[in-house]
C-alpha cells in the first residue's frame, strides 16, 4: 500500500489575528497588516487506498479503487502565519482512523480475481503532525474594488504520523505487527524487515478558502498523503509457511497469527493456500 489517501473535506472556523499588514486589506473592514495569524479547527473524512477492498476487477491505482463506504470521521487543529494573503505556513495536527476489508467486494466477488476470497481486513488509528505551505495564486492579481471573498490554493507539506494496523478475530482486536503475519523479522524471509509504526509522509492537495467575515474563514480541502511503507494495512507480499510462527512467537499467539495471516478458510472451509 504505497499510497495513503486522506480525503479531507474540511470546514475551518478560522480566527484571523493581525500581526503586521496584509496587502489587500485596505478598506475600513480590514486590518492593513502583512502577516496574519490564523487559528482553526477542522472536521472531515479520512480514507485509505490499500491492498484490501477496492472495486470490481483487479486492484487499481489512486481514486479508481476508492470506496466511500470505508471513509471515517477525522478532526484536527492548526496554527498558520499568512503573508500578504499569498503564502501561508501552518502547523497542523490531524487525527482519525482508516479501514479496509475484502468483504466489501462480496457483490462483485466473481470479478475480483480472488481478492474477495482472500478475506483480509484491518483498521488503524492515525495521528499526524504536519508542517505545510499554502500558496494562494489569486493574491498575485490586483483588484480595483474589494478582492473576491474566495481564494483557491495549493498545499504541500511533510508529516510525521503513527499507525497500528489491527484485525478482529472472534470479537477481539489484535495488533498485527507483533504477529509478523508475512514473516517480518524471520530469518527465512531476510528481505522482510519489521516495519516502523511512526513514519514520515509527503502531502499534496488543493483547497478553497472563503472569507465569511473579517474574522472568520471557511475552507474546503482535498489532501493526499504519500507513504514510504507498504504496511499501512499489514499486507504487502506473499503467504508464508504457517508452521514458522511456532519458531518465533509465544505459543498463545501462534494460532492467532496463523488465522489472521490467512483467512481464506473462513469463506471456503478446507481451501488450500500455496506457500508463496
């Protein structure tokens, strides 16, 4: 799962506090300061594009495999310094959850080339701190009267986030990383190192700011995060020999790891899975 989508439809309640002067705030309604500090809250939706779930046919890239059914609520807060209404630097915290499950493919199971029968699923909390830059191109233009209340912009940044993929088995949720479901850290699979649960991402997106009053703005944003891990959903490569779990895990975790690493039997009892 190389690409992690955070689809955030954000409404920001923004308080603008002037510091030094914003160049187009020139009439009686506005402060004439170049730098304005914005403090805001956000709420929206968070989603992910992983190896699990998706739409009919083979797995597809980016929004071609997007499903609204897996969207989950998110929230956040930020502080930003905006220079002349053109360049903003903001520090933002975002919190939410992502999920994915092959069972979403049930209605199109015959077209999924075994993805439905794989029967894997996950959920993970996401906590992120991001440093981002906004660019508002409309600020490059001059206006005889008041500037328009809206301002489209692009945003890019770097974030540090945490995740912890989990799966449910008989009513109990288990963190998947300690189970090494794909042999991460096993000497038999030297190319599969244990993944880190705190990593960096790169974000890019588009937004639209609308000025409700001299003190409040509303924003709508779509931001995509690019990850450097393929284990957001704990799924990346091929099935391992289930007998190996006994060599590396405590005895009480061996049957749990075996069941969560290969869940085909829950749909097709007696099914055989070839190692690799």
